[in-house]
């Protein structure tokens, strides 16, 4: 955690210093209508980060007050994604468990003369709402008596009225410059089955009424949300105060949502991709969902590091996708074992080498504790076609006719002969092993500048590799609409020859294929047939400003 304070931490420090707040309590309130994405990771890191920093609490509360779009599949995925990201919630709660509390609050408001039942249609309410420059008009039902309002509200609850025929409105101020304060609807009639409460309710609270009650009821001290709720804050405070919740009352604080270039941050659009079969599912490795990024091989630590490094802002902005990749690369550079794989194999016969041996090769030079593995070596190997040049450009340090190169972890070889096929293309190379040139024990005196990866032909494993790009193409001519930017070429499947140690890899194991990039073993792998997803390349394309 960084030593610099962000503006939210400044507020919390002040609340602790003045004694307003004793124990800091935050919450993460996802709506279970989709899988979590990288934007949610930002909110998770803020809320759980505060819990950790202030030795406070953070609840996971499913905001399931809207019965129509929610599903238990989403509830389970959200829980497992949060755990994977490394966070532990204090209480696990469902907003729908508070429907009774919310109902009682509504009754309290009616009794205080602060809410009334209206028979207006949604359209009538909209027409009377006024504009940013003109005040609204009062509802013809605004002056109903407390008794009449109570009777009607109970009847709404008891199922006497069809959907849309009546609403409960807060009685605030139709002339308020803030449109949200012009007698907002706080309850509506909706005959729908709820995934948690079933058919118990046929009236449901609106978000702006439910959320402050959930926060206050739970004892949340700092309710952190994204900027689009800034104009709703007066209503949030009105609900908390009018319902007489005790101190310390929760305080809403807004921050700028995370946007990343070429990255979809809308559950609605992500769901569309899943429903239309454009991706393999919510956890497709190209998806910006946490389960997709996980399957893509992005380590949880890298996502936390990214959220920490970009900081918390009060103004909207867009972070470069390359910055996230850079955090992933930094983490993998420390943690991923190196292995050898060849994507475009060129056969090399080592004419003076007989038999087989097992070389001992270091797994990761950057690891805290060095470990080694065995890599078989024999007379026929593959190198990558791009590591041989028949007509080399100047300063070419890889293999060329009559040139030398070091095979990583093995020997220096000399190219004696190039065998061409009928089309004049390089078919195979005949090389000789330089005596006494074994890695770690080289007394040959031969100087080489290039080191290349290779695999032993006899024992090599064929692996399937998915090369992945963004699901969105770059913005061209100002066209930002996701529907027009779907990248039809975001998935390319290729094959490679890899060292046989990869047969021992487990799903989610991550590797650096030396000199190529980082790869993760996918769950689609079958016995003896590994499938890898490309995580990131080796080159860092991110230039900090
Ligand atoms: P979507 O618009 O994709 O459906 P949402 O905001 O409706 O997202 P919720 O499930 O309501 O999704 O979000 C849970 C929490 O995550 C909220 O507090 C919300 O502010 C936060 N959040 C969602 N998207 C982002 C984002 N891009 N950056 C930061 N926080 C986000
Ligand atoms: Mg939402």
C-alpha cells in the first residue's frame, strides 16, 4: 500500500481525528446481474484497501433490490472472484434481506408527512418533473392525508394494484435545483418473483431509497461509489436523516470510475457478447471480467498492483491498456518459470552428437529461491526459423551459415551445412556441437553473442497456443460504439513445439516461453494435449507520461 494518501483517506483521517467515526466500515455492493470486471477490481481495492489500512470492516452486500435481472450464478461468481483477488469480507449480506426494514422506513416517512402515494403514470411524473432551468409541478396526489397514504401503501404491499398503477414518492421539493430532489419515486409496484424473497413482495424499493438505508442499517461509515452518483448525494443524505438513523450516519464519497482503452466496462455489453456466442463465456480469456483475466493468466497480485499504481481520482479519465499489461509483466517476471518452446520449427541435426542426456536448466533467474528442471537433449533439435538467416543482416547474432550460437542451457553449435528444399527454402540445418562448450562448464574459448531457445525433437510436445488481442478495435473516426468495434480477429490459434516438462503443468500455471512471451495453461487442456493462452508479450509497450 502506498504511503501517499488519496482524498478518500484524507476524509477518513479527519473523521477519525474528530471522533465522528470510531471503526471505519465500508462495503462493496455489486448488483448480481453479471460477472465482475476490472472496473470492479478498482472499487474492491479501494473498499477492502481501506478495511486493511484502518483495521476496519468491509461487507460484501449484493444489491439485489431489482428482481428482474438477477441470478444466483452471478452471486457465486462474484464471491469466488473476490476471494481470488485476495479479499475477505466481514459480513455477507443481501439488500433483499432488508425489505422489511425498507418498508418500515417508508411507513415512517409517510407518518412524518414525508412521503405520499401517487397514481400518476411514469409518463405523467416525467412531464411534471421540470427541467434543469424550470421547476417541476406538484403532483395532484401530493396532499393526500397521512391516513390515506398509509392505507394505500399497505394495499400496494398486499397486491391490490397492478404494476405501474401506483408509486410511493418522497415529499421533498418540486422546485429544487437538483432534479433528484423533486419528489423522487421510492417504491413501485412490481409483481415479480425475486431470487431471494420469492413472491413475498410485489412492491420494490428504488435504488436511491434502498442504498442509503442498507448502508445506515449496516453501520457503514464511508459509502464509496462512482461519480455518476454525485447528484444523488443530497437525496442519500435526506433518506438517512429523515429515517432517523443514529450517528455516525454513513457518508457517500464519489470517485472516478476506471476506464481502460479498448476495454469494455459494461456488464450489459459483456452479457450481450456471451449471449450471442461471440466469446466462449464470461471467463473467455479475452473478456475483461475478473474470471476472464484470471483465465488469461493475469495474476491477482498484478491487478491489485495496477489499481494501486493508477490511484484514486476525482475526475474521469482513461488508462492505457498497456499500463495494465506492464503490471502483469512485472509480476510474471518475478514469478513465472522460464521454459523453451518453438513456434515455427526448423529441424537441426547435430552431426557430431550421439546419444541423449538430461541437462539441468534454471527455472527462473529472478526467483527468490533458485530451482532447476531437467531438459532432454539429443541429436535432432528444433530451433525457431526466425533464429536462422541464410543471408544475415549486419550485426546478426543468431545462427547463420558458418556461424555459431549458444543453445540456451546447452551447447554452442556451429552451422556447417544448409539443406534447401525444392523451392529453395531452408529445409534443415546440419550443425556440429563445439566440444567443451556446455553451459555452466564452458572451457571452449569460443565467443558467442547470441543465445536462442530450442527443443529436443524426440521428446518435444505439441502444444496449442491461443494468441489473444482486445475484443475491441481502436477508435477510428470518433466511432466509440462497442457494437461497431468488435474485433473479429481477437483470437488466433497456432501450435508450437515445447519441452516435455510442460506435460507436468497444472491449469493456471504460468510460464515465460523464453524470448517469446508469457503463457498460462488453460482448462481446455486434455491429457497430453496442453492448451496455452498468451498472457502478454515480453516487450513493454507502455511509456509513462
Ligand atoms: P455496470 O454498469 O457494468 O453494470 P455497475 O456500476 O452497475 O456496473 P455494480 O454491480 O452496481 O455495477 O457495481 C458494484 C460496485 O462497483 C459499485 O460500487 C460501482 O460503483 C463499482 N464499479 C463498477 N464499475 C466500475 C468501474 N469501471 N470503476 C470503478 N468502480 C466501478
Ligand atoms: Mg449498477
